[in-house]
C-alpha cells in the first residue's frame, strides 16, 4: 500500500511546474537580485517573487558553452545575425556556486 501511495505522489509531483528545478540566488550586471533555475530543459532567469514564470529562458540546445570564474558564470549563446557569440553574465553570492552550476550544466550540454 505504501509503495503505491508513493508512486501516486510522484506522478502528481512530476507534473508540477517547479518539479526538478533547482533555484540559485544571482545578480545580473546591473546588480538586480534574480533567481537562476536549472532544469532538464535549460537555464531560466526568474524574478524572486515569481518562481513559476521565467523572465528569460536559455534552452540547452541554444547554449554554446558555459564558463565561470570565482563568483561569475557566463552563458555563451550563438548570435545568428553576427559571428560573435553573445555572453550573459550572472553573479553569485557564494564563489562555490559558480563552479557547482557549471558542473551541473556541463552534464546537460554534453
């Protein structure tokens, strides 16, 4: 009985919009507080007051590369009209998070 109840719970939970999303507190170049959501579909930037609707999303197939240093992560995107790639820069409050995020993302990119 317990196993079937757990399975029913998991079936319901996996259909929730926030299921499988890991959130991290970040700042953009302007210093605005935001949330970075990482899931199986890509990277998503959220307003801290609204974790359901991303302000912008970067699907994995549109991300060329991800790099990091100390407290920053750069998302390299192909820019179709130009030959130069676009870089989105995110700043983390904790230096260890930038390495952790990159390691998690490398698994999705490969």
